[in-house]
């Protein structure tokens, strides 16, 4: 538990450094587990959530990887045809890039596909990414300006976006405890702004 200074009306912001543009790595989880935890977080911690699109891109050597092509065809049969297809001819074959802009209701199906092709993604045999971001507002929070953005980014590696604002330090603590308890991610006090929201002792800890 953090030592807290009483600062009336102070908004707390949390965001990872720019070098971690997509936020926290969560590669220890399967894609399906990440989506399950993300939906649980949105349902249990957020009262207002925007309805986003999932932006999916898949690129592969379509003539040389028939099994992968069949897997992508199966995914297409479940989520619909790609909104754009671009072919790049190379001496060793045709590289095809498919792009979809899909309802986030397809996210579980997409995550299941990522889990099936995990080895190919890790070996760079297929280049695949899927990004979904939600605008959120915290439950039981009268301050409508607090909340921020939560995102799930599947790919190599899987990440989640945690660009949050909190009405006070206690709400930050509550959210941090929740994310740890469900086994999702650990927010770092180093990414809080302003640091004056922490006690002098914890301000020193974040500098180490």
C-alpha cells in the first residue's frame, strides 16, 4: 500500500514511457487469455466504454505457405472478407497483406487464430497484428473526465495500452490491486504523474 498525501482535486495520470508505445508486454499469456482478462477488466472496472474497431493485418507468402493460407481462409470465413488486399511480388514468391477493420466482437475469434499460429508468428513466417482501443470511464467515479484509454494489441509481442487518468491516488491503488489480483499486469508507480501524489518516501522509491 502506498503512503498517500492528501491532495484535494489532484488528477493522477498513468502512462508507460514513449519507448513502450503500446504499453505493457503480456506475452506470458495466450492471446485468448489476454482478451478474456481485458473483457473482464472493462466489465468490472469501467462504467462507460466506447465501441471500437479492431484493426487486423496479416501478411504472408501466400504461394509458399498453403497450410497458413488455409488457416487465414478459415479465419476469413468467420470474420468476413478483408477490406483491403495488397500483393507484393518477390523473387521467391508472392507476399500478400490483408487488412480488416472489424467490430471488436470478433476479438475472441481473432485471438484464437493468433494462438493457433503462435509458432509461425514467433518465427516471423507470418506478420500479424491486431489492435483494439477503448475509451473508458471508471465505475463509481463522479469525475467524468477520469478514465482514459485501454487497448489490446496482439502480435509479436502481445501488449496492452494503459493510458489512464484517476480522480485521486486511492483510485489508482484500487485499479493497480485489481490488475495484479486477476493476474493481468502490474502498474508501476514510476509512470504516475505528478509524483507529488506519492509520499516523499515513495517518490524516492520511484527514482531508483
